[in-house]
C-alpha cells in the first residue's frame, strides 16, 4: 500500500543548522495495517508524515502509494490518497465556515472544485447520518459555525472529515494530545472504530506508550531520523512499556524522554 | 440636504459598492490586505475613458476595464504565491507599476468624457429612464453582481476560496491548489474594482490619474461599516452588508461635507474610521479585563 524507499530529508543543508530529519528511511505498510509511531522529540516522526503527505520536497528516495509514485507530487495532488488529522484541533477545520461547509469540502477531497452549488439536500442527510455516529449532537447543528465548537468537538469533526470519504492512507499526528483525557479517550475510540470498520491503512504518531502498544497492530519507534524498532504480531502482544523503554535504550544508546511519554 | 445631493450620493455609493465588494473578497474572504486596489480602480477608469474617447462602445470599454483589472490582480497574486513576496509588498509593487501604466494608457493626467457616449447616456436614452437612469443602472448592476458573487461563494470553488483565507493548511490537505485560489480571488477582486472605476469615470465624466489614491482605505472603511451595521452571520448577509457599507460610507461623507468640512480632509476622516474599527476590539478586551500583576 505505502512503500517508502531510502527517504532522506535534510533541513538547512550546508548551513551550521543542518539537521537530518529523515535518514535513509525504508518502510513498507500493508493495506489495512494500523501502525503507531513513537520516538522522542525531534526523532523525525512528524517529518516522516510530512514527507509522505508532501508538505516539503525530499532530498532523495521514493514514496509510493497504491503503486503510484507520488514522490514529486505537491501536497494538494496527494490529497486524493491521503487524509490527515493534526494535533491542534484548530488546524483541521475552517473556523469561519459552518459544519456542513467543512464536511462538504472534505467530501470533495482530491476532486476538482467546480462552479456548482456546493451543498445539496442529499448531502445534508448523509452528513446528519455521519455526525450522529460521533454522538456529540452535531447532527442538529449543520449550519453552526465551527468556531463555536469546543476543541474536542472540532477534533472529532476533523476525524470524521478525514475518514468518511475513505482515504487510501490515514495520517494521525498526535491527534488526541491536545485534548482533555476524557475527550481524548472518546476521539481515540472513534479512531479505532472507524479504522476497523473501514479497514483503513493508518499511521498514528503518539507519545502515549500504552496507546502505542494497544492501539493498532504494529508499532515502530523512530530515533534521529531512522526507524530503530519495528514490532508486530505475537511479539507485540507480549511487549510491555518497560520492555519498550529498554529496547529504546539498547537500540539508540540513550534514554527515552519519558516524562511526557509515560504519563501522557 | 437637497434631493439632488441625495440622489447623486446614492448613485455614487452604489458604484463604489462594487469596488467595496472587490475589497471584501480579498480583505475578508482571502484574509489578504491587497493594495493593488488603488491602482486597479484608476486602471478601470483610465481604460474606459481612453477607449470611449477613441470611439469604442462604452459597454465594451467597461468589459475591457474589468478584464484588465483581473490581470492586475493576477499579477499581484503571482508575485505573492510564485515568488513568495509578502501580500502587502506584492500589492504595493503592482500599485506603483500601475501608476505609470495608467499614465501610459491615458497619455495625460486626466481625460474628460464630456459629451461622450457612456453606458449611462445609453441607458438614459431608454424610455422612462431620463430622470433616474443612472440610479437604476447602478442599482441593477449592484444587485446582479452581488447576487452572482453570493452564488459564487456558495459553490465548491467558492468554498475552497473561503477556506483558503480561513485555514490554508487544511484546504490544501483536502486537495486544493491554494496558490490558484489566491490568484483567482485577487483577479476577481481587482476586476470588480476596475469595473467600479470605469463606472465612476463614466458617471463623473472624467478619469483622473489620482482618483484611486486611498481607495483601499475607503474600501476597508465601507466593509467594516457594513459589517458592524448589518452583520456577517451568513455569506448572503455579509455580501449585502458590504454593498450597503459602500453606500452608507458615501452617505457619511456627504453629510460630513454638508456640515462644512473641506473635501481634502476626507482621507483623514476615512483613515480614522478604519483605525477606530480596527482597534476597538483590542481596546475593549484591554479595558474590560485588566491583567493582574503576577
């Protein structure tokens, strides 16, 4: 499904601030797989997702999604294949626009925007039905501006927008980290439901090691722009958080920055 | 105020309202303070006046003014999106270049349209249109343009345009080429502004090289006045608000002039209106909840 070969990204190349964000990463993801990504700050997790999504050009290597080489496609042309939810609940929706307007824009993800009225009545029924699944009462508020929603509501809406038109690849960048624990739990539950129901291929960055091991079916760990650990199947079922920390120390030779990770 | 002044003010207000709608598209929809407006307004007036005095059909001249305005806006958009020049500077560069271009177009600093055929003289020659022809034509134009801009903003394309101004990251990740959106928005905006310029020139029967100076501030003041008085809850309301804002602004100016202020003070007053509108929200939050010393 997703095939990344020898991907390299160096920021500020040739200057004193040179930083290798992605150091020759190769990675293969099967259809329907749900991978969690962990690693300390600056390990290259977000850069990895950004490189896949096309936020910046990479220095070398290839990215292939569903047998299509997208390495040189700009971000907006990759949107056909990729949906994304960011950490900041504000960044996934347009605040000054209504819930239904946001939804219809997501429904047209990757399509050409035409000069025809955006919202039709049959769309509204569909939106109500989808919003009902969130269990937040948003189905009765189609014409409410998104700026009036709470962070949790906005993030749940963003998740719906990212998944109701099923993407080939779903990228989640710590999408529950900015929410209060209860809302985070709810959004994570929604994530698990929708990815399972639609069999979505998913990459999720998290700082919560418990989440990293119990959500999805494969865990990778990144350090200094490389993937230093990749566990799945039977092995993953027996691994504990402590094992994970030890593995990190062995593989990287440094301590995992644990405060935020452990208690997140 | 005499009824003649009221009539003239309303006519003018309606024509300026078209320009205000253009400013609204960039300033509010795209969240882009576009200074091209000062140049493109004059560009529209200069183009129409030059073509008309050269014997071209005034309706054709008005159409050309719109198209050239679109080109000016696209140029600003390309400077900003393709060459990463800041919005403000991109607009100033185009505006400055347009000053020379406008002089080239006109060949001199002003052109009189006295006794020339204009869209208004055409319209006034229709039956029953002699007295209120200018008002009716201006009103019809505003209604038609306002309606189409409203519809446009409710289309898939229009939604993408609005989202570009609201959350660029988000709409790009949904597959929209935001550079193209900005260029299109700036083109349409400046097209409307130039179109308004051509109307104003044909109504006042002259085009002048300096008639666009301060136009952006007039546009902003009108947008703000309209929004405050009418509100922006829906797009339809917002479009109506900015159009009314344009007319009301002219009304305020007319009243101020009647009160005895000289015309040369108008720009100062306009700037003060905009400053007041821009700082009010901040002043309000500053005074309503003072921060404690921590």
